[in-house]
């Protein structure tokens, strides 16, 4: 990463952390994504952690992905469940594929167990309303 680019990201982090203090935690998430794209994964993880500390649900999804990529499958699964519990499933426009979509493609039941793959087409088929 170029020195100028690092300086700009450091300055952006300063302002993102200040904005997060006022509840604008999405700025930290955006910065974490940009740091990752720039190849600065260690700093990106720090920013993901800061966003998670502020309670941003997408941050938990980012941390879960980091854990999963580091072969911490159990930790990644726990953190992905935390992301889901915090409402991450409602985020329709993820910047990257959320880990929960890979681990539980059919969702999770209220008791925390993975939803089974649908069998048959009766629940997915439109009803035939013609006589």
C-alpha cells in the first residue's frame, strides 16, 4: 500500500471513529471494507472489531468471515449467529457474501438449529388457482 493511501485511510479512520461515537457505525464498516480492499487486513480487523463494539451487525459478519478464513470454524459460526441475532440477515446489500449464507443456506430456526433443505416443491410452488 502506498504511503499516501495509508495516510488517507488513517485520516478516514480518525473521522469514522468520531462519527461512530454519534451512532454512525456504518462509517466504520465502510472503512473496514476499504482497508481490506487495499490489502491491509490487520487494520481492517481492528476496524471491524471497533464497529462490532458499537453493535453494528455487519461488523459481526465481517469478523465471522475473518475467523472462518483463519480456520476457526466454531468461532466463525458463533460470531455468524451473533450477526444474525443482531439483524444481519436483514441487510440485503452486503458488500461481500456473509458467512451465514455459506454456513446455513436455508436459514436458522428460532431454536438456533440450521433449517433443513426444503423437500419437494409444495411450499415453493405457486398455488394453481384455476379450476
